[in-house]
């Protein structure tokens, strides 16, 4: 039976304990805040990041792992006797993380399959977990990567931000959308198209944004489809709980998890953000 290792980056939002339990190697991105360069999930956690954010001027910036960071992890896995690696990462449309991983893969003695999710956060988590399950069943490298990519492509994610300031200043969304949102006080619903963040709809209130997020998810996947769901929030636990409750009322949620928006992503979406990601159970390979 082939031994296939699974690697993810810190934007998937796996804790070190969780990653150890599922035997996933985490490569952290970095966040630069108040004159410090900190590794996401290693040197700073979500709680501490959101404490620092209101007093951070200029706004924090982020950076991808280097190819060398990936080479260290890949070589260590090769030395441990793995036959191949599936490396799952946030969209190349918003980060150079996949490019670093692809560069590193050229200098490793075992084959590495890079899974470029067209999204981030929970989508990467679900894709990595699917890879873990396939590897545990003894699937060959190509099949492990194929299942992970299928999850990445068929999950659906929608998120509501409290302000477009962070995305606009970070260059992750067009200036026109930011201008409209700030002047008219819309609460934008956002999603990923072709691996990039774009506006889905604009609604008037935060409460309506949460309700509409679930309506959209139902339209995408169907209210009866059994799904895995994960809600994440940026220093907004009440909004996270409300979004999860709405999902459980309107969707066929088999499993619901609630977590934090990781610091590197929180630097770009800002506090108050709430997101839901759903993946059909059948697609997830359960």
C-alpha cells in the first residue's frame, strides 16, 4: 500500500493538535503586524491577532511561504519513507503559495501533487481532509490528488464582510466595488470566481447578509443535499453562531463546525467577517 503524505498551509485553519491527529503537515504563511513578522498559527493565533488588529497602523500585510519552506517539509516526508505527497493550498488567484510549492516540488525525490483550490480557508480544509481519507484507504497518489481536487472544485463558499476596506487596501478586490460599498453602506456578499474574490450581491444589513448567505448556498447545492459545513468568523462569534444556526435550519447539514478566520486571511477580510463553506457528503468521499 503506498504511503501518501498530506500537506496544507495555515490558511486551512487546522490547529496543531488537529493536524497532528490527522497527520497533516502545515506550512505557515506569515503576517507582518506592528513591526513583527509572525508565522500564522505558530507565532500568533487568531485570538491574539484580532486583539492587535484595531491598533495596527498601517494595516498588517502577509506573505507566502518560500520554496525553501516547502522543500524542508517535502524532504522530511521523503526521508520518513513516504512514496508521494499531496499538497493542498489556497487559490493561486490570491496568493503565491501554490507557486512556491510547485517550485519546491521540482527538487524533491518523491512525486508531489499540488492541489490549487479555487478558494481558501474551509475549502482547503475539506480538500485536505479528503486527501487524508483517501490516503488512509491506500489510494495511489493520483487518486488521492483527484479526490482532493474534486472536493476543492465542488465545495461552495460565500462570505459576508463588515467592510471592504481590508480587501480594497490589500488589493484583493476592485476599487469600484470598495467605493460603492463604503458610500452606500452595503454589506457585500463575496465568493470566488476563477480563483479570485468577487462580489456576489450587496445587501443592506448584516443580518440580511447572513440570511442571504444560506439562501445562496441552498440555491447552489440544494436544501436536501447532505453536506459537511464549516462556519468561520473574524472576531465575531455571535455572527458565526447565527450563521451556523441558519444553516442547520435551512440545509441538510450532516456535520457543522465553527472556527476562526485564520490571521493571514483576517488581515485581508477584516473583523466582523462571517463565512460558510459546504461540501456535499458524496463528493467528500465519506
